[in-house]
C-alpha cells in the first residue's frame, strides 16, 4: 500500500516537473502570439534608438507581430535594465542593450540595481560598431606609428578627448595608452560635438569617433583618420588601417545585442535567437549597417555570452587599475 502511494506521488511529482517544459515547448511553437515589447535604454532619436527600431522592424516582419519600442532612459542604462529584470520571463519583453551596460558599467559604478551576469539571458549579439582614431588635419602625424613615436618622445604632452568619462571613446584612449605604453592626458567634454570642435582647433590631439561621423569629418577636410579599432579593415574604407596592425590584439567596439529576463525558458530563447538571425540576413539591413562601418554578428546565445565574458576580462582590470568611476 505504501509502495503504491509512493509511486503515485512520484508520478504526480514527475508530471508537475514536466508541465513547465511542455508549456515552454508549446509557447515556443506559437511564439509570438501577441506584440513584443523591446526596451531601449536611451531616449528616442539617438544611435541606439535608431538601431533598435531597425532590428525591431525586421523582427516584426519575421514574426508577423508588432515590436513596440519602449524608451526608458536614465543612469546610463540602469533604469531600463532594472525594468527588464522585473518583466515576466515569457519572451514578450526583450532588452535591446549596448554591451557596456552588461560588461563595463559594473566596474565603474559602485552599486548597480541589477546583476549583469545573473539577471539576463543573452539572446543574440547583433552587431559591432568600431571607432576611428582622428587627428586634426593640421596634425604632423600621418600614421598611428607617427603619433605613438611622438607621444613616447614627449610623455604627457598629447591630449585625447572623449564625450565623457566612461564612454567608449574614453576607454579606447585608455586602452591605447595602456597597450602602447604611452602617457596621454584625457580631456572629457560634455558630448561629442564639443569634442569634435576641440579636435579641429587642435586643443586635443586625438579622438576616437564613430565611423559615420569620422567619415563625414574626414571628407570635410578638417580632420585626418589614422586607424580603425575594428579587428579587420572596413570594406567601406579599405585604405584605413586597423589599430591592431600596429598593436596586435587591439580591438574596441560598441556592440548591440538582445537579452531576455532571467528565467526565460530555453525553447523561447531558441525561438527568438532563430528569428533574430533571420532578421539579420535582410539585405537592406545588412547594407545599411555595412555603410556605417558595422560588422553584423548573429550566431548562438552562447556566442554573445562568451563575447560579454571577454569584454569583462578586458576592461575590468584596466578600469580598476585606473580607478575610473562613472558615479
């Protein structure tokens, strides 16, 4: 009698454990059955918002369901990230994030309201956006080697600008200083427009800028491009060498990716990843990003997870050693 009761209890328990898996499989098969909310951690109109809307349009076409963009700005992405952690993990809330929110902010902020490694499930890495090292057109430096030689000859005399402490431009300059063994002075400004003005006026001697903006400035004849921070030369700017050609292993980019709240079932993660990979293959989308110097990534959720891990390993020790604080 006891044995029979124990067996029934085991069967009921096993069925209860199997129920969530069955539900997840069924949900993935019909996903999405309603509009999907995509949370963007920056205000409308900026670069991140533009990229989110581009991929949102492609996903909507794949899913035959609307993708509603919700801009939640504040605290360098922390407000939006916190909102995602509170969302139901059912696949209907997706986080469109720049990778510093997930792999860099934790080293520059004393207390984040979210855990970047535990509170999210990476879905897919969308694209990498590299930077271009610029100098004034009046600069005597024609190559990165020229600049490095001058900086070593007169330590502390060359300035590099950025749009603010902790920005990708700032960290790129610090990494260049570290990898090349230089003594540079960082001059932070309140935004990229002020930094560009200072560069043209030779108040700063170098600046890492986005590819589209850099190309516009170079064509205008006010600045000169020395190198791109991508792993390989840009197809749209092949004459521009990479920093890595002079400093092997040097690579800096701003990456975009999609994530879901922790607890999202694996079948739904796989379904979203598959749809996003299909969206990335859209010729119009690929062509637009290539024109901006971006490299489309895609791949498995694990690929995005591994990328974030590498970024934490690269930036964490440098930020801690230099005591860079965003607070």
